[in-house]
C-alpha cells in the first residue's frame, strides 16, 4: 500500500506537473494571442486616432483659413473705404486750394492790369505834357525867330532888304526839334 500510495502520489504529481505545464503553455499561448490582438487593436486605435486627429486638424485649418480670409476681406474693405474717404478728402482740399489759387491769380492779374493801366496812363500823360511843352517851346522859338528887326517878321525883313537868301532857312540852334 505504501508503494501504491507512493506510486499514486508520484503519478498524481506527474499528472499535476503535466497539467500545470499544459496550463502554463495554454496560458502563455492565450497571453501571447491576447497581446497580438491587443497590438493589432492598438495599431487600429492609433490609426483611427491619427485619422481623427488629421480630420480635426484639417477642419481646424479650413476654419482658420476661412477666418483669416474673412479678416483679410474685412481689412481690405476697411482699407479701401479709408483710402476712398482720404481720396475724396484730398480731392476736396485740392479743389478748394485750386479755387483759392485761381481767385488769388485773378486778383493779382487785376491788380497788375490796374497798375499797368495807371502806369501807362501816367506815361502817356507825361509824354503828352512833354509833347505839348515841346510844341509850345517850338512855337515860341519859331515865333521869336519870325519876329525880328523891330517887330518885323523874318519874311518882312528879308523882303525889305531885297535879298532872298537863296531860299535856305537856317534853324535856330536853341530849337528843341533840331537837337
């Protein structure tokens, strides 16, 4: 009996060892298979997460581009509006300045014309006075030249003397027209 017990214990121990080994091998195989499935699922989840992230990033990029385009469009509109108002303001100022300059030039031309007219009038008046004075002086000298010899005219004195003097008249040296 002891021997049978001992054999039974030995057989039980061997059977338990074999079962333990078999269970250990099965556990390792199941663990290995689970790890492989877990790696495959992890790769799928990682790929799916990458796709979701790429999609979200693409959507964010599109939204950012739309927002930037909207901001640029609004900025462009504001700039165009500001430039248009500056242009209109500048044109109005230029037009006002041009009108001021035209008015100033017209006034200056009018003053110059008046001054020219006054100067010309004064010049012509002085010329007229000089001409009248010269004519008056010439008339006096001619008259003085004609009246000689005791109130007789030159013509009377030459006809009395009987000489006609070859018909040559010698002008007076004080005559302004001979100078």
